[in-house]
């Protein structure tokens, strides 16, 4: 795909290519299936506002609509604020 000027501009003549699509020569490494039994355990609990998911070194809190509200990791907690519409 290519984008060219339809008419002369002060900085380039008509037909000048201003953008084009290109593909990066990247290949993803082959993936290995994960063994769920080798993964750290997760637990969840209902809260007054939604659900809390706890794993190895982290906690996630979701409200009743499924929005992420809080992330706790490495002793730091971040509160997510979403616009109310």
C-alpha cells in the first residue's frame, strides 16, 4: 500500500510518496506449551466491590463489572481510575 500526493504541495510535487506499508522481517520463536501443574497457584476471593485474584507476588482487584481497579506487586499498590459514563 502506498500514499502519494494527488496535487503539488509547497514541499513536494504531485505523485510524491508520503507513506507506504512495509513488513518487518521478524519471526516469533516457536512456542512451548505450558504445563499448568508447574505454574504457581492462583486464588480468588469475593469482596464487597467485586473479586480479588491473588498469585505469587501479586494481587489484582476487579469491580463487579470486571474492570481492573487495583494492582499490587512487590509491595506497591496502584489504583486504576476509570471514567464514569
